């Protein structure tokens, strides 16, 4: 059964703006020769790939702005180095239509940079500078954006994405709570214990994580547990902390799950020619936020998320700049099997 993404049947906008924090920067991809794990003192040959890498806040915000259009404000709060890369990224974000009022260029810092290494089998990892301009973002930086929170009181989305400190994200969530914003957040696996210990889940309306992060939360071994069982455990744990929380869990080729507070929906990935999966999880979250901003239920927005994630992997870059609303129309006749069940 084919389906039409809800994004193509736009309702009245539920939200008018998104204020977000998270990483802003660039990176390089390096394909190593040989699949064996790089040794501690090993020297290995390889080659750089012609792929543009962006950081989380930029990726998510790009799709939300591009698909929501001029009537929806995207307001990143961040730090870039006043270097060639930082100035380029600043202008690129501005040209898409971001409100850059709270993104600063710092003269004494370098723009965040990630070095992504890949093995021929597609696995790999990345190294990210810990002392970049993003590390200079602090809770007081968030307070500078309070005027925008006031302006969009009850009509905004707050996005707390990784690659900036937990303290910064908590301040954003505090302001979002005060001004009745919809609060979306994601965390890395190493941050999950802090999230649980400090009751961060109580400040979140939508938690977006991948299966590795889900395993960090449940303490299940992802290679020994069925994905759906791991997701069910995430729902139980998070709902005990926050009965109203909504949850998204992505798991690469195994598809994605969404919990709307009543039922769990699983959608498979779309059958496309995969060029690179880098940035697909961020594209998925962008699809959820875009759909929610346009007035759809989480399960409706999930369909939009699958479409955008599916299109994102057809590009070598972590932002597929070919994705437009018209592009989605031509892509939305892909077949998909819906699976919705009570927990």
C-alpha cells in the first residue's frame, strides 16, 4: 500500500518557531584500506572522500527550515569559530533562512571539526575536537535568547541536541518549560546515565534516540535482544519517569519505532540506493519535528521522518540539499507497511 506523507497535506501550523542548541561544525570522511580494526600504533593508508559533513544542530535545523518554509522561524543558539569554516557555515545557515541572532563567531576558538574514519565494510567511528567554539556555549548564552522564547510562548519547539554540554541543554529545556514550548531532545550513549540520574526525562516531551542509546538506557545488549523488546523496555523506563513522554527509536536498516503515549508504531526503512547513512538519524528527527510543527500526530509525523531519512541516505553528504517539498511529493509513493500495536 502506497502512502502520501502528511507533510504534503499541510494543516494549520501548530508551532511557529524552533529554538535549538547542539553542534555546529564540519568534518571530513576518510576511508581506510583494510577492514581490520586500526591498531594503537598502526600506520594505515586510505583516502579522503568527497563528502560534506555537518554537525547535528545544523543538519536537523536545515531540513526543518527547508520543509517548513518562510512562515516558520528556525533560531539556532550556538558558537562558531571566526575562521574560514565558521564564516562559511554562518553564511550558509543564514542563506537558508535561519535567524542567526544568537549564533556568535568567536575570535579565539576554532569551529567544531570531526574526523570520520570508515572501513571498507561501512563501519567506523569519528573523532571530534573537544575544545571547539561549541564548548564555549554556556547556560548564560541560552538566556540571551529569552526574548524569542517570550515571543513564541506556547507556539514553539525547543530542540536540545548533542555536541554541546548537558548544562546548556538543561537550561534550554528549563526556558522551554517556562514558556510552554514543545521540548525535543536527544542524547549520546555516554550521557544516558546522567539523563536518568538528574531526572532530565521529566523535562522532555519527545525523546529521540538510536538503538545503541536505547541499550544504554535499558542495559540490554543490542546484539542479544530483539529490537522491539528493547524499544518496549525504553518505553516502560521512560514512562515511569514521565507518563506523558513520546519516544522515537531508530535502528538503521531495521527501521524505526515511535511511541505516542498510547501505542507503538514500527515503520521499515524505504527501499532506496544507499550512498551514505551518515546524518540519517538527524534527518529522521527533523522529519518528526517538521510534521509536529505542521499539526500532525506523532505517528503521522513518523511517516514524514521515514521519507526524509530515506532521501537523506541517497546523498554522500550529511545534509542532502536536494530535499525540498516538491522532492518529497515525487518520493512519497514508496510502499510501506505500517505496524501499530498496544504496549
